[in-house]
C-alpha cells in the first residue's frame, strides 16, 4: 500500500522532535503536495513522502539515509516509497538516482524550500505576500542563505524539465495557505 499521510506522521513524529526539523518536514510536505497537483498526481501520497523524507536525520545526522531503508521496510513502508526517500540524497549521501517525477520533485524541493523559508522569515508578512520576483532575486544572490545549494536545485529542475522559477512558484503558492502551520506568517 502506498504510504498514507497518517502513517508518515506516525513514523516521523516518533523519531523527529526538534522544532526546526519538524518545520522542514512540513515545508517539504506542502511543497510536495503542490508539485503533485501540478503533475496531476496523488497529493496525499506525495505529501506523505515529503513529510517522512528525513526520517533518520535527527538520530543519525552524520549517517543520513543509512538508517532508513531497513528501518522503514521493517515498518511496512513500500519498497517504492523507501526508494523515493533514498533518492533525495542522490550524489550527497545516497547513490539512488531520482527517476520519477515524485523523486525528482523531492530532490528539488528539499533544498528549494530552505531558501523559500529563509526568504519568508525576514519579511513582515512572511510567505503570505511573497512574490516570485522577490524570491528569484534572493535565489540569484549567492550570499543569501548561502548554505542552500543552488546547483542542487538547478540540477533537480533540469531533471524535471522545469525552470527554477516555475518550481519556486509552485512551491511558494503551495505553501502560502499553510503559512501559520510552518511558522511563516512573518515578523509583524
Ligand atoms: Fe530534507
């Protein structure tokens, strides 16, 4: 059975407790929901994968994704879903290459949502009035949120056959309705 959001939350919440990591899981979850809508795919399923994607990171930050495959299979998660999760670390801490649109989207939005979050956090109204144009300015400014790897996002978008600005637009608009849940209502 495909991973449900309920099950993803059960599994992740049992292991991931740090607030910034929970927020990251939610950011990726909403961005994946928006990407699923764009591709006409199963929104809940993509959100579930997004929520669970960093399952082992809090416990094993230096061995990220090495404690995911066996553990999730033992919890009854489908092989295809485990594969999707492993592929988000392709070239960094995994040799599973993203092949499907779900996998390519996860690979891309993991990093992309980091810049969106950083950008929205500095604004009085957070993500709620963040426009694509201002986001792209920050994206092109390499000194802004310097830890977010633009080249990863670019290669993810190339795999998807999508401009970075398109992926950013989908994610920003997809995250906006959930601004309160992801702590991005702004500084005011
Ligand atoms: Fe992540």
